[in-house]
C-alpha cells in the first residue's frame, strides 16, 4: 500500500471518492513534489472536502493548496494555506481570475464537472500556468464516451479527441506544415500519458530534438 492509499483508507479526513487505480498514477507523477516548501497545487472539484484533506496530509503543511468548486458551501473548507475559490470551470473569466491571483502552480488536477466543455476550457486557460517540471492531470475522462457529458465514442469535440490531437502537437518539431498552428505546446510539454479515465501532461521546457551517436566506431 502506498503512502497516499494509507492516508485515503486509514487516516481521518472528510469524504473522498476515487477510482482505485488512480493511486498508482498519483504516486507515479506526484511523489516527487513531497517535501517541497514552495509546492503549489490547484484542484478543481472540492465536493465534500476529503481530497483537500488527503492532499494536505500527503504533501505537508507548507504547500499552497487551492480548491475550486461551484458550491459556495465549499468555502467553509478553507483553513490556513488551503484556499477555496467559488466559480464555474467553464467560465473563462473566472479561470483567468485564478491566473491573475495565483500566477503559477506545480500541479493542476481537474476533477470537476467532467463535461467536455469544462475539461477543454480548463486545459486551454490553465495549462500555461503549470511550472516547468509540473503536471496537469485531467480525471474521469471516461465521460468522453458518455452522452450526458456531451461525449460519445470518437465523437468530435470530446476531451479524448482533444487530447489525441495533442499527440500530434507533441511532435510539432517534425511537422513543418502545421507547426505554427500548434502554438507552443511541443516546446513546453515533455510527454502525454494516457490511463483508464486519466490523461497526464508533463510540463517542461523542451529544446529542439538533437540526434546523437555513441559507441565504438561512431
């Protein structure tokens, strides 16, 4: 059992719901941030406050933890360096107000409303705020296949189709004809990882690729 699972199952916190396999993904990408005094995290989707408790116990008391929710009652979960902002994640003006207030984050987790518009707008507005070396993680992307969330298998406009396009953009150094349309994504993203119901973007300043050769006779 990982440290995060131990917190989730065995330590006191408010109600929190997760898919069981998410913990392997969290540990894989987030463990490196533990113990950092300047760590800054944004989680969209506060619900009953349990995940805020979980992250606080996992990363420690010095982190800045910002939660976002549409329910004004979530404001009551604020304490110390755990802050809550009330607003809708498909409201670009609201998201830009977060950027104006907080500037940057090391980790952003989108566990909000899970509609296609919400997930795509959130990524478009907030991805650039992730610091180099940071992570943008979109959860519950299985809603891309569910009609109530504007989804459908290979349906245009879903978050999964949006994320698949990002794989082409990731190779922008090699696609001369479309490079300008890709913006800076391929220069600021080291990798994109897909898991059941999750997509993880690794933020990094990426130099132009350089072929190398080594070995006897090279």
